[in-house]
């Protein structure tokens, strides 16, 4: 029921964006946060183009957000844009996900890949990325 979840997430994002526009005159952080959820749901619904569009829009509202960047890398990979995906994944290696957070980028990538695999969503580049991030032996 991933397609249903995606539709619900998109509806919520639209509602939050409308409220932010009403109150602040433009979409903001809450819209960006919801778009990350839209992108995650789109990955599970096997709609990587929608995931990429949501991440790019979220990054325009909240540049540099690493949670958004993780989904961007996944979307690029599933779209067959291997070189771009690899660059996106390696650009943030060893970075903490947030200031003062002990969770590193590659830990989140590993968790995301595990969740995707559990849902039966795989890509041959996953193993290559895991090795490049030091999560698996090359």
C-alpha cells in the first residue's frame, strides 16, 4: 500500500504548504520536512522521479539538509543515474546528520538500504555504495 501512503503524504505536504503560505507568505521548513516524507514514500512506491522532485523542492526550501540528501541519493540511484548517485552518497561521508548528533551519514544510508531491501526494493549499486562508504568490504 505504498502508493496510498505516497498519496497521503503528498496531500499532507500540500496542506502544510498552503498553511505556510497563508501564515508566512511562502512555503518554509515545515513544507520541506513534509517533502522529505513524500520522497521517502515515493521510493517505496517505486516512483523515484517523484522522490527526486520532492527532494529537490525540499532542498530549495532547506538547503544542505542531510536527511533530504539521503533520499536524493536513493532517487538518483533508482533512476539509473549511477554517477550522480555515487557523488551524492560520497559527498557526505563521515558527516554527522545534524550538529551535535553522533549519527553519521553512512549509518543512515545503511539503515535506509536495510529498510528498502526489507521491502524488496534493491539496486545493484547498493553494494558498491556500501563498500565506498566503508559499510562492507569491497
